[in-house]
C-alpha cells in the first residue's frame, strides 16, 4: 500500500451504541469516501445506520448496547 494512503485511513476504538446518532471524530482531514461499520458483538441482532459524515466526524446510529468499530477511507 502506498504511504500516501496510510495517512488517509482511520480505525476507531470500540464504540457502544446508544440508540441515537453518535459522532466519532476522525483524522483523515476530509469527508470519507468509504465508511465500514464492523460489529464486534453480533449476538443480539443489533442495527447500524450511517449518517452524513463530515470532514471531522463519522456519524453512526447503533442499537443501544451494540458494540462496533468504524473504518474510514
């Protein structure tokens, strides 16, 4: 992978859903062109919905108690 791309990659720490939209700060310096929400606990059929991402934050609504990470490119 070219070095240029590694600076535009962001992976969050584990997040816990609240049932309302959450704002996760990122460091890629622009609106992500791709966001992947990765559930880390799938035992309860949780739902995840992406919001409108910004140049500084990823927006995700996750079921209350759902745990997940986000990857942004």
